[in-house]
C-alpha cells in the first residue's frame, strides 16, 4: 500500500543532502519523486563514501523511492523537458544558490504563471537576500553560524557534530513546509513559493534549548546554567551509558539503584532548582556512582527504578539493538547494482499504510521511461540522447 502522499508528484532538482533528503522524506510518505540530474556526472553525492559498482551508500540512503532522468538544462530542448515535468507536477524542489535556477528560466514567477497549482520550494544556504546570499555553503558553515559548533564545546573549544545535521534539519523542515503548502493548496487551489534558508532553519531548531539564555532580555531575568552545557555520558567499568534523571523520582531511583542514599539526601541535588544550579557537581556525582559497575549492571539496576538509560552503541551496533529489531526499524534490501543494503524504514508510520520504496536510481536510469510518459516518441528520445540533451 502507498502512504498519505500517494498521487503527489515531486520534481527534485538538487544535489547532496538538503533538497534530496527532503524529497526522500516525501517519497517515504508515498509521493512519486522524479530526480532531475545534470548530464555530466549527476548528483555529486553518488561519489562520496562507501561504494559498490559506482554508487555510494550515502546516495542510496537519501534517494530511495525516486526515478532519475539526466537533462541538459542549458539547452532549449532540455528546458522544454523540465517544463513538461513541472506541468504535470505538484511540487518543484530546487536547491541552488539564489538566482541560479531563475537564470535558466525557471523562476518562481515564471513557474507560477505557467503552473499556478505548483508548490515551488527553494532551499539555499542563506536565503534570497542579505550579505551571505550568494556565498557557497556546506553543512559545517551552517553549524558554525547557527550555534551548533559553539555549543558543542570540549575543554572550551568548539567542535562540529560528526554528521550532516544542518543539512538534515533543513531537509526535515523543508519536507514539513512543502506538506503544509499542499494542505493550503487543497483549500485554495493555488500553489505558492516556499523559501527555506538552511541557516534560519537551524537557528529556529536550536533556539529553544541551545540559545535559551539568549531569549529573556529584561535585566531582572534569572539566567540559570544551561543543562545542555553539562550533558555527558557516564563511564562504567567496562563501557559507557547514557542516563537522564530528569525529575525528583528518577534521581531518587538512580541513587537507590546504585546504593547511594547519601547522595539522595544531598541538599544540592534534592530539588530541580538545586540540580540546575549545581549541574557540573551533579554529573560528577553520577560519574563517580557508576565507575565500580559494569555497564550492563548499571542499565539493569536503573531501569528497574524506571530511570531512562541506554548503552552507548557504535554505529555498527545500532541495527542489532533489540528495540530496533522488534520494530524492524532497519531492514535489509537488495539494490540491483549495490547488492545487499541495510537501510532504515521511514521514521513515521501511518496506520494501515506501508510505503515500499524503489531502489535509489542510477544516473539517468529512468530517462526513457519518464520521457515516454511525457509524450515523447521513441525516435525523439533517440535524438535527444544523440544530441546530449538527456542521458
């Protein structure tokens, strides 16, 4: 069965993560996605990281559920192909610097006039205006500007999160924004231009907690230490665990589980305000409490007291976690080129519906198929190929 976006057609013109991952979310909810790539190499993500037979795991993981057509958009015949695609689409997603797609002839205004029901989604690093608008951008640049890197400090030094978090935050917000625009179109019958800045998306994502001390501006506001600044994992005798004693009952349960009634009565830690004011000392106490136990014993003891806790898994252990196994959150599939592939299921599940994603496409794999759907005859497709308009 297909998901709630069955019948929605998406045209994706993007590379790397931010736009392809947003389109992948929509595909995972049932949308039909056609990925328009250039005729040279296609999406650069095809060539990064683990590879088999010329296709990367990274590309596979954000491009399942899509079909690929390679088009030279510099040529009039290529532009006509994209116009035909847009005329039959619900959503157009593009992720280039402001003005780049406009110069090709596909500005929001031009698309809106020709396709008034189209949701036109633009994703860029910094938005359409401002001093950074035309600067190139990758994930670390947004991490540096949005508070991510400055809040991930170790011994006073900022650091990057070892993942494309800024791109993926933008992708998730972008997919949600597109869905909201589709809901509005359902009421009005009219499309619109959705503009998403990676920087603004990540600032918005971070503000509630990472920047909480920046919110209250009056002089009499009470600024307590940010709990996140003291976040840490706990080192047991044979490994690491994550434990969060988020309320009084959980703190008391933690102390009981590890046989430290003295700390359960310590006035610094008996109230939320006390723990917040003494956060480093509180985490030091928890550190000291677990050092004489193996990790599995800590987990068994504190979970028995209903304290949130988990082992710290390496990436290659995640798929074998019993909760992940029972929920079939990660499944093995067969890619016709890359062979056996381990991938997560879409994060959201919809009652009575199951989306089955086709394998991530090869560069231009579906060009003939898509062109035929657009009304091109076989001879015309042959000419387009020989002229370098499509691959």
